[in-house]
C-alpha cells in the first residue's frame, strides 16, 4: 500500500497544518509517512502545496501521481488534477481547513476521536475547530481505505530537527544566524529550545557578523555553530579562512538552495558541493559531511562537533531545502559522538604566529606551522575510519551502482526496491573515503544528483580517476520523485 495525498492552496490557508496533523496521526497508528513542501517566496497568496505519502512499509519519498487531492482553492485543482489517479478523490468547495481535516479522516477510516485529540493539542480555537472538523467528517460519504493501529516503534522528524538534536546532544553553547531560507527553520527550532536546553541563540545583522561572532565565542571555549545558505556562506568565506589559520573549532550548517545569486530561494538544489570543499583562501583542513535523512543529520552533526573540537578545524554540514523541511518516519537509535571542549584562551590573529601568538614572517616558523596544519589531514583521515563514511544498499553483488549523496537518498531507496542494482551513498565528502574506489571500478555507475553538471561525479574523477558518463540529474529546484526516478534508472541499467 502506498497512498499519496496532495494539500494545495494559497500561502496562509493552512495546508502545512493539515499535512502535519494527518502525518502525526498516521505515524501514531503505526504507518510510515513522508511529506515534503513546495512553496513560493510569498507570505500570502500564490500557490503552495505539500505531498504526504504513507504506507505500511518504510518510505522516504513522494510520487508524481495523486490518490487524494485536497484543494483549498480553485487553482490547486487546475494545476494538479492532471496527476490525479483514475479513481482518485478531490476534496474541494469549502474555505475552512479543519473541515477538510474531518473529511480526510473519514475518507481514510480514522476514528473522529483521534482527530479530536489532535485538535485539542493545538490549544487554539478548539471548539471552533472541532465543530468544523465534525461537519466535514459527517459530510464525507466516500472511503479510500480503513486504517487500523499497527505496532511500529518509529518517530516523525524533519531534517532540520535532526540537525538541531545533533547539535544540542553534542553540547552546543551558542548558535548564530541571519535568516536565509532554507537554513532559517534551524534558527527557529533552536530559538524555541534555548531556555530548556540552556543554549544561546542570536540573530545578527548579516552573515559576516554571524561567523565573526561565532569565532569570538569559540575562542572563549564555547561550542559554536552558525547556519546559512549559499549566498550567506559566500560572505563567510574570509572568516572561514581565519578559522583555518587560527585553528578555531566551528560547525557550519550549509542548507543548499538553487543559485547562483538569489536563485529560486524556496526550492532545493545540490549545487554548493564545490563551494563547501574549496571556499576560503590558502590551504587548511576542513570536514565536509552530507546527511541523507534526519537520523544521519543527528549523527553527522554530532561527529562534526567531535572533529571540530578535537582538531580545531571548521566542519561543514551540507544539507538542502528538501532534507531540511521534509518529514520522515524513521526507526532505530541515533548514535551521538561525545566531544570535549578543547579551546583555551590565548592570543589569536589571522597571521602566521610564533609560540607566543605574535605575528611572524620567519620562514622556518611559517614552514613549521604549515606542516603542523597539514599533519592534521592524516590524523583526521585515520580517526574518521571509526565512522561510517559511506553506505551500501540494495543488491550488493550487482554490477549496477547508483551513486549519490544527500537528500536524493530517499527517492533512490524507494525506487530501487525491485531493481537489479546497489546504491552507494556518500556521507563524508572530506575526508574522502578512498576505499570507495573498489566499489566503483568495473561497474556500471549511475550518478543521481540535484544539479545540472553532476558535481559528485567530478569529485569521484578527481579522487579515484573514475569518470562517470551516466548521470540522472534534476536542476529545476524540485526533488526527485520515486516513480519518475525508477523509470529513469531502469532505462540505464545493464
């Protein structure tokens, strides 16, 4: 069973609330849920929609076809009706979103008392919401299915929440950010938790202030983190170089969106891989990791704090809008890596320095400093061996290899279930897992990425000498969809 429900309407009409209420209930009933958001850069009006997919088996992506279309305005029906399945259902003709909640719960055979309990938890306009939901529940005469409680030890979490949990569990002291989609949700998430978790969250006037303030906090011994998207990260690169020479531990959350420039600010992309790897002048070590789901977001954020504190280097967590703002149903425990605060008060500056921290142009000292910084590379590579730097899914003996990183993981996992291939997901960009080469040699390698040029393919060629010709790329700001991706993969398998 795999059911797709689309909620669409203008910004401000409540499609997010409807989606999340249903998602929470379905997870409590024991089903697996994934939902993503598609919205314009508008506060009111325009056209926004969410797609919620649920199943009795694990799922991590949406499909292009629709079983139920919840149209909060006429425009939603016009745009999406073409994707409605032959026996699909359209819910329309009413202005109140809680009315649709009632109809939808009846359509899925979910007891009204469960919806009533969820609306009570909202703690806003309870009586009014109940009245409207009850009206919709009574009006609905159709049925798509009857859902029953299933045992399932799972949790419902977004990529943003994963980053937040990983940072807090790693002992985060201070988070600085200037709002920039799609990193802003992390600023909000951490701000809501700062009193309970005893952390400081500050929004400053721009990204330059943000990273310099974080560096100042890190110098005093605080575990510091900043968050931004591509345009903001551009402004941080001079200070990023400062962390390299001054050896200051800092964790950077880079939530990707399309570029260059402002691009399409509320959509998704994986175009910042090279920027994360190479930004900053001169030569210095950094860690770059790329989670593919919220569980990995927790674990890789934790590992980033571990490496930044131990080796006093910047660590960059590469995410994107699709991962950050989508909700996943996951199972299993999350592993948190402990890190100890390692920074002590001393003299810091942006110059090469002697043992007292004073600027120097002594060639012997300069050479020694560079050698010491470069020594970290081998130390980090060896230390990283205890972590999972890439994962393999599917048929491990297959000669067909799907290669990817980040948020496409979900659609790939869903699309290859009955295909003759294996999927290799890269978690560590830097340090690069050189041992991956043996998994790719003499194989039919297919790159899947949300970019126009296949940046991971260039990285693989640089590090292994293997050139990937077959690429499935998407660069329109939208994520991969399971049924469409499956068709494309099937067309290039041997």
